[in-house]
C-alpha cells in the first residue's frame, strides 16, 4: 500500500535530520510519496537529498561554554517570532492547497503534528526524545531529578496523543505507556558500511567553540593522539589534530579510533555504541536529554559521564577503556532492520485507522 506521507523534522541540531534522512530514504524505496517540512540548518541538508523539502521555522538554542544560555535563547526566539510565524502560516495554507497526506510522521516537529490534529490525520512519532516521557527511568541521580521532571513535562507536551511512538535508543528501560515501542538507533549508511578497526587515536567531537579549556588539556597529554572535529578548522597542535567537517573523514576516524570524547548527543553516542567504541560523555549543560543518554552509557558500562572535563578525568577514562570495550562487545544491532520492518508492517495499518498496540512481534522488541 503506497502512502502519501507528510514528514516533519525539527531543525535544532543535525541529529534529527540525519536520522530522518535514513527513514525517508527507506520510505521512498517502498514507493511512498513524501513531503518534508523542516526548520533550521536541517533544511539545506535535506533539500540536497530529496525533491520535496519545504522550509518552516522552529525554535533554536543559543550555546556558550558548553551549556545552554536560556535567557539568550528566549530573547533570540522572541525577536524572530513575528517573521517565523508569518512563514509558518504561509506554509500551512500552501500545504492545505497542494498535498493531502494519508499519514503524518513527526521527528519532534510541532508544525506537522498540529496539521495532522487539525485535519484528523493519523500521526506517528519517530524519534529518541519520547523515551523521556514514555518509559520508566530509575536510579537517576538525585541532583538531576528536578531537571528530569521539567524535561519530561516538556516532551510530554510536545506530541501528545500520537497513534504510535517509535522510539530509537541504545538503552531499553521499561515502557510505561501504551502505543510505544523501542528500537535500536537509526544508523546512516556510512556507519553501516564503515570498516571497524582498533586504532590508537582518540576521536574528540567538540560542538561548542566557546568551550575553550579542552584543547589545551589535550595538548598536555602528550602520550596520546587526539583527532578533533567541531571547531571547523584544519590545524596541527602537537599531539592534537583539528579537522574541518567531512562526513567520510569523521566516520573513518570514528571507526578506527580507540575511544571517543564528546557531548551527550544521541546520534554520535548511538554510532559509537554500534561500532563498539568506549565514550567519555560531557553533556551540554541545561540539556537533560543528553544527561539521560550519558547516564545510561555509564550504567551499561559503555563509558563514563562527567559534567566537566580535565586531564585527570580523561586519564581515568582512558585507563578504563579495556573494561568498557568488554561491555560493548556484548552489544548487537543488525543495522536498521527492526525499525524498518515495523514501519513497513504498521504504517499502512495506522493510516487506515487501525491500532497496533500490543501487536509488535517479539523479534522486533528491544535490540
């Protein structure tokens, strides 16, 4: 059954776009017609890959010193609100005139979700964020309980009442809500095709250029080689090599590294787990979703989670890499097969108004 699908992608950060691109490619290969609505930098990324991609405006986040600057974020979004609202209203009415979807898929995007609700069209969620609200999380540190409750409430309010929630994750806590199923992380083709090797370098992904203390700390650790992405420049600083972004180069360095040092973003963490690379995670301050990812990374024995970073903590992590490697060697994931099989089976049924709760085959559960 071929479907007309409206696919919404939140544009804050590139992880949602890269994961959605993989799903969209699969759906197109099954003969579905896809119209994509996307905000932020993700628009250019998806426009290069697909023929029907449309720009909308969403919220954005301002960072500084490896944390979210909440006041600056609020002010920036308020300043841009009139222009953004005007653009979205125009897109909304253009959409009504040009496309009649059978189904809406939202990767944490509110625009397409609200369109589906206003037109009584089934909407499903495919993302990693809903795990905050739809699963039980035990043993979270007491210091983060308040942040957890706030983040959980925000996620709960984002896409309530979807026909189904397909959640991608490398950790599998108990599901506490109906119409919810968990699947392994969505992996881009370059990761699936990468040749995993055991190298000596440490891959570092630094997303905040204002986090100035990291590079000098790495330079002082002369016994180790670090390959650093995220600062958008090419430079050799002794044992530290800086690289401009290159998808092929980054994937090759990830597949061949000894370990990874990065934030708490879901995409890279899921790729590191798949390639069985121990990771030291330093989540961006003010982003509880990253803290949750890092918490489970440490709980599963795949790496360490610290809220700050210095030479001693890095040395502690590197000393324990063999132990984390042993735990990661037990992880198994067969590409994107389980999620794709579930989507092929259930999206046509959801589009017809059927409920698929409780009918997920046992071999599609977990990882």
